[in-house]
């Protein structure tokens, strides 16, 4: 269901169509972010985390945007043709910017890459030369002047760049009148960073978070300490940042079981979260906001079991940020650092995510579109 300005429209998709389009876009997304030998197409400076020039011209920003926009445009066309009752609302979305678009999932694992939908018309090229690509900003840093009908491709055509996309789950929404109420930690660590890998980019991320604001304390426990470190309401961190590797174990009966790994061994599984809920119950307010920076951590599918992101929502997290596809440590660390910086400056989670995606695109990297946020867009860090 799409909700905008109190207008509600039920969106119609078959399970088979949803699976097909979602997997196709995720493959295009990974292809746009990686080289032919499956290495990161976008490199970052270890110290500053600023974007470095691409290794190959074939992995340029323009090519990545064209590929993603073509895939996102196909998603929009299917959405438009399948949902006649939503066309007036979709027209409003196309003609505006900075809106909050709320999608309500009947099942937390009925995922769809809403942020990657591209609704600007793509003009036909007049010759064999590719259409130009606009990064969405003018030289002054303001929004570009392309409008909603650009002469080529413009990154503002992506919903995740132009709007705040809020995805709520009916199964566990925590809409108790305090949608932005998350953990307050005045005398204990405000931020909990749990690295599941040893990597220079992760070390840089921890240093950056430490330097953002001395008023926000940071805790860096061992991976095995979650969820123990979040159990006590009095010391539950407002923000929990995981950075590491995730894999899916396929059982003999075909069910995919996601798990986070540390030194090659599983340290956070669905069974761990079930055990936590059975022994100690679900979190009540205040609740933590979780950045799950691992490969495919938000890539749930309609034909598989519960995802790790959905399980953490069931535990009681106010929201989860995860990846739609395989991502690289430099990418994950940069996105986590930028989102955290905006949160420390008082942004809501929805706006922090929108600004992170838009600024990276303007800098020359569309990787922010690889990340999806599930939960309340109004969530903020306590002051």
C-alpha cells in the first residue's frame, strides 16, 4: 500500500512478478556497482572516505546511472500499468520532490526496491551517442534545473534521491503514538558499533563516529555480545551499527537461513533472535535503530523464510538499514558514516538516508541506492 498526504492506494503485484522484478533490479544494481571480476567499481580514500576516480572507463558513473535508470524505469512502467487507481498519485509523486512516501508491507519479507524506481521519462537518443547524465546538483550545490522531464538521465528521477521513502511492516510497526521514540542513553554509550570483520575501512568508520560529536558516546563490544548489549532498557544504545559479512545457508528443504559471520563462524542467526525473544521478550520503548551493513542484509524475497532484518524488527528495532545486494566494505563504511553524521546533526532517519543517497550521487557514485531502510522515517537520535 502506498500512502502520501493521507491518500492511500493499494498496489497490486503478483508474487511471481514481484520476485522477478526485484531479483532483476538487484542483479542490475550489483552489476552497476562492481567490475567484471566482481570488485568494487567505486573506490574510496581510506582516510577521508572521499570517492576516488574509477579504475576503468567502463565502470564510470554515467554508465552505472544509465543501467540503474533503465531498470528503475521498467519498474515504474510496470507499476503504472498494473495500478490504474494509483496513477493520479503517481503523477503527484513525479511532479514533486522532498515528499514522504509511505509503503506498508503486509509481510515484512514482501520486499520491493522502491528507492530504485525511476519515474522521469527517458528520451530516445537521436544518434548512436549515449544520453547525457546529470548528477542532480548545480555547481552551486542546489538542485539541478532538469525538472521532471530532463533531456537525458538525471539521478533525481530515482525515488530514493528525490523523496523520503518510508517502508513499514504490518507485522511489526511499533506505531504506538511515538514513532520517533528510540533509545535514550544520557550516561551510557549512545552508539554501539559491532564490527564482524577486521578491515581498515571499518577502523576508519569507528574513528569517524568517535569524532562526530563528543556528546554521543560510542561502545565497541565484541560481536558475541549482541544482543546482550541491548537487553537492558537503561543502557540500550540508540544506534547499533553492524559491519561485516552475511551469508545464506540453504537447508536441505530449500529454505534460506541468513546469518552474520565473524572469523568464518556464525555469530548472529535467526535462532539467536528467536531465543532472545523467548527468554527476554521483545524490546519495548525505547528501541534501537540498527544499521545492518552487510551483503544482502535487506534482500528479502517472497519465496524464502524470514530475513535477518525482519527478525530484528520482530525483536523490537525501530528501523533497519540494510543492503539490497552484495556490497563492499568501503561502500558500507561510507554510507554508515554519512547516515550517522546526518543523524548526529538532528536529521530524521528518512531524511538522513535521502541526503546520503543524493550527496553520494552528486559526488559521482550511485551506491546509496543499494541500501534500503525499513521502519519509521521519523526516528531520530536523542538530544
